[in-house]
C-alpha cells in the first residue's frame, strides 16, 4: 500500500515524511526542495490489540507462562514481528509513504515537474494533500507571512490540476471514444473512460460512480459527441473525485489563527474527504527526542513522558522546548499525522489486519517466529485472497485455510475479519 503526500511547495510535506518514516530527507524553506519523490515506510498502530495477547492469556491460563513482569520491556508481547514492533500488545503495521515534489499551478501543462509529478501520484492508493493552515505561503510556495493566503485556495488549485490532467488524457482520444459510444452505446463510454484512465489507477467501479454523479448533476446532457469542453471538464472533475479522493493535513495548525481552516474543512467534508489539523514540525521533534532516548512517545500518542535518561540528562533549554511541545500537543490533541493516516486506512481504504501463519497451534511461521507478519487487506478479502497477498504461488496452489483461533477449517471464499489469524494450506 502506498499513500502519497502532495501539495504545493513549502507546506511541510517533506517534514511530515521525515517525521513519519524517521528518515533523512532535505528540508528547506524554498520551493522544489524535493525533485524526485522520496519513498519510505511508516509504522501505524493497529486498531485492535495484537493476537499475541490472546496467546499470552491462553498460555497463562494453561500454566505454561508466568504473568507479565514489570521489568518486561515489551509489556507482555509474545510476537516476533518481521517488520514494525509490538509493545504491550500494540502492533504497528508498515505502510509505504511517497513524498512527491511540490506542485505548482499549470502542472497539467508541464509547469514545474508537470506530468511527471502527476504520474508519481497515479501509483498511490490514497493521497494526502498537505496544506499550509496558517496561510503563510503563496500559491507557488513562497513564504509571505501567516494569514496572507486562504488554505482553501490550495485545495481548489490541486483538485483543478488533477481534473485538468484527466481532461487532457480524455481529450487526446475523445473522437475515438465517441465512435465507440456510437457503436456500443453507454457501455462503450464506460469502456473508453476506464481504458483511458486505468493507467492512473482507475477502476470500472470508480468510473461508473463518477458517471452516475455526473449525470445526476446534468439533467439534459444529450449525446457525448455533442458535449462541449465545459461539459467534458465537468466530467473530469467527477472522475477526479472518484479516482483521487483527497484527504487533507491542515499543517502548521499550531501557528495558525483559530478558525483559519474552517471553510476548508467544510469543503473537504462535502467532497467526502477527511481533514485533520497537523503539526509536522512537532511530530519530527518528538520522534527525534524519542530516538535519542529522552522521551517515551508511542506513534499517535497525544502526549509523551520523560524517560529516566531524559530526567537526568536534559538541560534547561531542552526542557523548555519539550514543555512547549507538550502544550502544543494538549492544544491540538496530538500532532494529527498518525491519526490522519490511520483514518485513511480504516475509513477511505477500508482495510483490516490479517495475520498469516504456518502453524495454527503455535501461531508461527516455518522458522518458529510468532505472528511474524501483519498484513493490511481490503475488507471483504477471502482466505484465498489472503493467500495471494502473501505470495502468488500460495494463491495458485490454495487448498483450504484454517482459522487459528478456533481451529476451524474455512473455504476459499470465506471473508476474513479484522485481527484474524489464518493458516493457509496450499500445494507446493
């Protein structure tokens, strides 16, 4: 799964990326600091406790395991994640982030990085537009002081660029598409649109939904070969909404005036998106302090605590800085970044977590690792679909699956639930 960070330059995309992935990227106060997209992995806390909690409870009940000790640094977790961590049964799940170069008006005509920027976006499952909630940068990303611009203008210019990009793709073959409609009717239009846009992540279902909404907005459309440019642009906007639904990080919220993003929030919600106020600078500072051992800060927490090292080692300036961060977190209810990503995965992408294992009795893989993998899969995924998510050979050779919690054999078409532990039996 890939989630793209997009928006105009100098709004905090690279800072958000650096904080969430804990990687080193260039961060600077000028447009186009990012030229080629940065790709990294962030780890998000699962909604439900790791199944290793159930495993511990069962073993303690059977007398095969002592209760968790206060000196256990993992807080009782028994699993052995191949990626991510599990502390006190809070499992973190890997998600790929893409920090794409800043977009400027006219990208669909080649300005800035132009279509290369837009092509980078097409490889993502969801998009987060990072917006300067303080209004301190102009439309091309130049700093001009807080309150100088309206955050909603950033949102509108990006959706316009995406819609015009789609319009350009459709317009280049519109005559061919019209001929198909004349020959095949409504099905021909659907086939043409999906064929033109499949390379940027379109699906037939998305195109159908866009067409339905488009026709509901225009009562007397007539035939497609009579549609003028304005009608085709309107269609492109509906297709954009279906293919690239935008969620918004209202960044720099900690330095923005109260209510500065209210109109943007209403607009995003009316478009079916999600907006969360964020502070990428705060998240980055907290991650660095945690990595240095000064604070304990779980991903997505609304505050932090000092460690023993922090209590003994911090100087007055560092303590004052952390006090300021704590006040900021209390005011915002956290930095917002992990919350936004988690909501996108749960609400927009409708994903659940599944744990594939080879041994249904011990919940291990072939090397004896307990619950080594946690996979984000689409709600409604079947046991055979999970097999394909693990490896195509498992899917091709699928025989049956076993629900490791109950020991019950389940068939290929059995839909999975969140937090399922599944053994896959396949031909080798």
